[in-house]
């Protein structure tokens, strides 16, 4: 079917959604009360690059502790960052707090895409999703699930990521004026449960009669993806400095990767193993046999681990480091980012 021929997508999809919508803690059921804009916004920020199953317990914890924009706006930066630990992409947490404070200052979350785009951490997808889901406005919402559904509906032959402008334009052609939020969520649910990346359940799909991918007999081959380039490899050293029953933690710079988070001291992550050159203070450091490996979005990291102990009464000059002594027995409560939590588990077992 040519791309310029309108397709009867919305009606069968919304009928399917009314019967099969996922029950999610941030979602208003079809036909129920209007969604809470705070919960929609919070969930959309959390769901960026993160799976639904991972987000659900964090969402429950956040909404119990900070149930509104005003409550979140009053949170301490360190408390927010600690509560976010494990969700990854930590710039989202900094923007989350900045956005909550801006919305609290304004008195309400803006309702239009254009206004939403002016808020910290709100990009094109998030603005469209909030406008549609929270406020019922017609907006073209394209996440990874929607992208997959649309490339199959239209058998888009162009590889990602170059095909994304075309995919958005095609999504625009099938997005209805009414129930835009339900339509967006229905597309997401269809991609999550029926039009899955592997082994799509085409015979259960309410859109299969409209789907060019199904007609080819090879729906699973869409979307076409460009070959992945290998990730760069970087190296670093993390330092476990103990004093009595405590370990030294530092606060990472506000700007940059894992900004503002508590962490173990570490030097720059570079192309070659740095050894002990970046130790936070002079001490009897020893490199351990253990290493930690972690994959970030844009690079892989191998971390050497070093340990040293100073006397409990010893003071230490940490220079520009924002250091604090943290009880080793309570290290799980420090809110360390995942890569540092991995190292702490290894080091804590051996050097508590």
C-alpha cells in the first residue's frame, strides 16, 4: 500500500487498547479520570532509555516520598540523586529536579508541546508524550515501540537511525485528533506485547490487515538497522580508602557523566590503564587482582581497584575533593551509581 494512502489504524487500535491496556501505576485507564500530569511527567522522564519493569519500583518510591511537583521541588539535591541511583543517565535526575522547581515556580505544568519544550530535560519525544497523555492534545509520539510498529505497518526499507524523520511523518498520518493520548499509549502497548522485536505475534495484532510488514511475511526484519560500530574502550582506577569502619566517598562534579553523585574517588577514564597516579591522597596503596567492568551508552569501562587504610585519628587533605567518610556497613544507602556500587561490593567484601 503506498505511503500516501490513509489507513484505518486508530479505530481498531483504540478498540484493542480499551480491552487490553496495560495496568501501569502512572496511567489512567481508558474512560477513567483524567491522568495526573505530575505522574505522567515523572514516568516519562524515568522511562527515557529505561525499561518499564525497572521504572515501576522507582516510580512507587518517588511518588510516595514526593507526591507532587511542589514536594519534589523542595527535595535536597543529594536526596534526589541517592533515590535515583540505579536508574542510570543521571543528567535526567538533575533535570528532573530543575524541572520540578520551574513547574512549582510557574504553578502548573504547561500543556502545549512548545511550552513543555522550554522545561529542563524535556525534549521532543517527552513534550509530545506529556501533551498527548496528560492533556489530550494531538501530538506525534514516537518511542522505540512506536518506531517498530510504524516501520512494520509501512515496511520502511530505510535503516535506522536515518529513517527516523520518515517514521515520524508516517506516524503523523495515522495519529487521530481525538484520544491522542490513548492512541500513543496503545501504540506503545502494541509494540511491547504484540509487535515485539523478536517473534512478533502477528496473528493477535488488530492491525495485521493494514500491515505491509505482515503482508511480506517477514515483519520481524523491520525496522532495518545500520551496522553497530564497536564501543570505545576506556580504563580507570577506583580507590577504596578506609579509616576505622568508614570509607571515603566523594561528590562528582555537577557537570559531566554521573554529575553530582556520591562515588568512590577515581581519576579520569582514559584510553590506557592509569594505575595509581590519581590516588586521592598519599597512602600505602595496593592494586588488587579484581577488576570491574561496566558498559555505558557510548563506551565500555574496565576499572582497576586499589585499597589503602589510614589510622582512625588521621586527618587528610583532600584538596578540591568534596570528601565524606561513610560507614562501610551502610554503603548500600549511599546511593552510588551502578559502576561504583559494583566496585564497592567487591571491595567491601575484601576490605571491610
